[in-house]
C-alpha cells in the first residue's frame, strides 16, 4: 500500500511539474526549436538574404561592404556589421534621415545591397520571442527572460520525477514498447515514455543551460558585471587637431588585421564602428574553440594609434565568462554546424510534442478518475435502493 501511495505521489509531482505551465513551456520549446534553424529558414524564405556566389569570388573586406551601403544611402551613418554563415549576406545596421534604424543585406561576394528594411530580422525576432517572450527590458532585467529561464526548473523537475515514475526506464533503449491496440491513453503513455527516455540527454543539456540563463539574469539584475565594458580612450591618445572631425588613422579593415595578428584564429562576426573620437573599434568574433560561441573573442582597437586597448579570449576567461560563452552552443546546438543544429531541431520537436502528449495523458487520466467516481456513486445508489 505504501509503495502504491509513493508511486502515486511521484506521478502527481511529475504532473505538477509539467502541467500547470504546459502552455508556456510548449511555446518556449517550440520557439526555441524554430530558433535553432532560424538562419536556414531565413535563407529558405528570403531570396535577398542569400549570398549567391556563382563566380566563386572571395568575400570582400568589411570596409567595402560599409562603403556599398554608404554609396546607396549617401546620408547613412553605419553603426555595425554582422557576418553570418557563408551562405547568408552580411547585415549592416545604419541610420539615415528617413530611417532612424535600418538594416541592409549586403552580398559579401558581389558587394550588392540586396535589401534595406526597418525592424527586426526573423532571426532576431525568434531569438527575442524565445528568449524573453518579447517582454520589455527595464534597464537590466526582463520579466519574460526570468519566466523563460525558470522553465529550466520545470524541465529538470519533470525529468527527475519522470525517471522515478518510470521504473527500469533503461529497458526502453533495448525493448521499446509502443502499444497501438490498447487504447488512446496507453498509446500516448508509451509514446511519452519512449520519447522521454531517448531525450534524456537533450533534456539535461537544455535544463542545465537554462539554469545558467536564470543565474545570469539574477547576476544582471544585481549589477554583477560578467564582462567588462569597452574602455574609452584617454585624452593623451587623441590627436591634437580635432576641429573638422578628422578621419581616423586606422580604418576598419586595418583594425581587423590587428585583431587577427593578436589572435591568429580570429574570425570577425560583429564589428562596431566608433561612435565618437574617444571610442574604439569593437571587434567580436570566433576562433578554433569548438564549445565556445561566435562571440568569445573581443577586442577594442584604438582607431588613432592602432593598439589593442582591451581584449578577451577563451584562454583567459574566468568561470562566469566561460559559462556565458559555452551556454549558447550547447543550448542551440551550434557546436557542430548544420548537422548538430538538425539534431537539436529534431529533439526540440520531440520535446515540444512530449509536453503536449503529457497534458493529454493527464487529461485522460482525470476523465477516467471522474468516470470511476461517477460509476462508484451509481453503484452505491443502486445498492442503497
């Protein structure tokens, strides 16, 4: 009897971890799954985002990409350039007289400006929808970010309680059982269990990285600085003549060359231009560290003297910085390129389906219990009469 009660308790606890927030949980899982392949979906549905290169030309320097945008928009002030996969164009952010915030898609092989638009890209929209449900940010925190990252607790709780409820779960690896002739409830239970056992590794990875995002949100909210801000230049590093806003001594392409001389494996992914005379080129990129994200290298290059004012690489990161830069590749499956992203996408679909199937199982169980009570009440009434 005690064993039966104990099993019932764990099943109910598993249900409470899974069901009260199943709508939010399913939505977060589904948007995360789409986000994994957001770059590929962008390539598929938007021809202007494709970096066609029939003549097999090398990628142009970023300076030429910026010049192409400025020629197409003479009054434009370019803020930054983002590089994506080789089959996607460069994204150039700029402002203009009639465009307070615009993005240009520039083919890095031909230099052609293929599209100019205002607003979020599909990639940015999906990341924002999945990351913080488009809730507004108040200085250094977002309620949506807390809500999404707290789903990691739900997922980890569902994983642990599910393994307790499912006795000898490892049998599903060697003797999978999906009974299709035992009724809807038995069929859904078998699908749920089978999917859960084969997705354990995925659930664990997503849960652990989600817990880090929750920790990161708490640190941000309490003004704990994980990565230092880029320094401002001191007056003694500036040229003595500053009337008429002189051109910088070093251009963006030279700054990238300096970064690559500093780190031989550096590949720029995000390049921000100086906003004023005391600002620096901010170069962010990736290297040969497979488990680190594409923004693990950071350099601030003095546009007047060409020296590195600040730098960061995986080799000299502290514990918090390391966690920050390994979480995304594990969470979104980018560690092995397209192949691992496809694997994460498939298991993301399985996880989204599991949450819905779990709800259906719970609902069928409640209907069955309610029917049993009604039948028991009818039987007692008949016996009393």
